[in-house]
């Protein structure tokens, strides 16, 4: 265990001076901060576009007054699709859908996954083993495949996509929650809390959740990026939100036959997906470094 720093003397509790931060450590810390800032900026761009799309769009999604497959112009900054609809307007609405699916799926996965994980961690061995085995079976299936099965059963809609992706991700969250919660429950301060009469709900709220939430938040940030890609894949396969919802995946699917003559229709939603997913991954990487100083120093 590292020695505590004595704030009155500037050294440690054992009388030894505290080790100063080296220049390389400071530079690595700054690089990690830059990663987090870049991620926030990239995601912030998508969020800003999504918010603007709620109040203003260059053209209605049903407006087909533009020429068929027109290139970028003053009237249509990104051109039009094969039906004459403005691509920029559809891209802006797609940002809103991507964020809604990402946030909704992560929320569903977090609520269900954390609940199941805590139940497994607090249960007797046979219940824990049963839940763990079931989670391993679910995790063995790819998230996209599970989401496709659920959407096929429920019908294609935005709500079905959010529910399907959230349910598919909940098994991963549940297993991580179980591992982290069992580690916290084995600590002496939890034993002391139980000995003093604290009930299990109090132990969970006061000790378990505060100690596992940092690690969970990093995983949920990564799950956000997976959810966005899963939604785009479902929409590309025709299982996403139906028209007039302009999902980025559906834009890619519609533009695949006209890539040679109108490449912007495929390039624009592809770049938008890259910006959002890379930004979220940068945020997750930055949060991981903030949560684990040891990892940050080792780089």
C-alpha cells in the first residue's frame, strides 16, 4: 500500500518526501487528456447536428423537388438521392436517430444488465452458477445476430431496434457487473457494514455501485459505439426504423447502387458513422485512463 501524503510537510506519513511527477508522466497525462477532449469534440459535433435537426432542416424528408442524384450545390450542399431528396437533411436526421438508439440501447442494457449482475453476485452459489451459464450462452451469440432475431420477432421500428440492441448488450453488462460486485463484496469494509446491521440494499447503494460505476461507465461508452454500428447494420439490412426515418445505415443501403455516379450519398453517412464511433471510443479511452492512474502511468 502506498504511503499517505502529509499535507503539512509535503512528504509522506513516514517522513519521506513525496516523489515528484516526472516530465514523461506529465506528458503522458496530457496526451490522455487530449484524447478525451478530441472524443468530446467529435461527439459534440454529432450532438449539435442532432439538436439543430429537431428545430430546423434544409428540406423536409418528404420533399422530392430536387433533381435525381444531383451533386453538391448551393441549394443542396451534399446533393440529392435517387428520389430527389436532400442528403444533408437526411444526414442530420440520421444523427438524431443514431444518438437516440445509442442512448436508449445503453440505458436498457445498463438497467437489465446491472440488475441481473447484482442478483448473481448476491445469490447463493447454484443461482450464481445458473445465471453465469445463461449469460455465457447469450454472450456467445453476436450482438447483431441477437438484435436481428428480436427485431424480426417484434417488427421493424425504432423502438424495437432500441429494445433489441439493449437486450443483446445486457448480458455483457451483467457479467461485468457480477465480476466487479463480487470483488467489492469480498472487501472488509463490506463485511464491517453487514456486521453493523446494514441491509443488502444499503450495501449496494453505499458501497457496491459507487465502487463499480467508474469501470461500468467505460464499458457502457464502448457499448454505445457498438449500438450505433448495430443500428446502422440493421437499417442496412432493412430491419431498422422504417421510412421516413433517415438512418445512416439506410442511406448507405440506398446509395450502394449509385456509388460510381453519386459517391457523396455513400461517403457522407460513412464519415458520420466514423466520427461518432471514433469519438465515443476516444471518450471511453480517456475515461479509462482517468479511472486507472496506474494504467496511465504505465504508458
